[in-house]
């Protein structure tokens, strides 16, 4: 089952992580690009409340698939605010089929029929404070 996810994320250009909710530890399943995901726990905190989720941050977003109470699969597409324009058609294609992608990964990992729940869409606020000068 892991190999199928590796192949799928390789085709899509995603990074894939398995996140243990009890221990707050992430494991890299596949890395398509360099990415510092040291704050994975922040995304997991929100994603673990929903079977399928799309969580946005300042510069990127994460797709979360809750496999069971202890395991969360986190996918990070290589779409950032900086390369969005060159990859916008791929992003639209993926987002239009996001629920299907989540259900596929759920079934791969759980060996059960995927729930037909909707995808939760939310965001994480930056912990940094931004100040604007009034010059």
C-alpha cells in the first residue's frame, strides 16, 4: 500500500507524510521536492478533526486524510504562492478531484470503503505578527 502512495505522489509531484497523532511524529513516505515541514503538527491538529481536509497556510497548503484515530496522511503539493501561476492548471485539476483523491488514499491505507464525507477547507493563521508602516 505504501508503494502505491509513493507512485501516486511521484506522478502528482507531492510530498507524502504519515503522521502519528498520539506521538505527534511524522514520517516521510515520499519526498518529491525539498520542503521544511517541521510544523506538521499544526496542520495535523486541524486535519485530525475531519476525514478529509485541505488546510491552507501562508505559502502552501496540505491535504489531510484521517485513516484512523492515530494515523493521518498528509500530502503537500508543490504549489506555493511563488509558483502558482506556472502550475495553476495542475492545481485546478487536482482540486476538482480532491475528494476522489482523498477517498482513494483512504481505501489504500485502511482497506475499507472510504466515507463519502465532504472535504473540510480551512486555514492556519501565521504565528508571526505583521506590521505595516504608515509612511
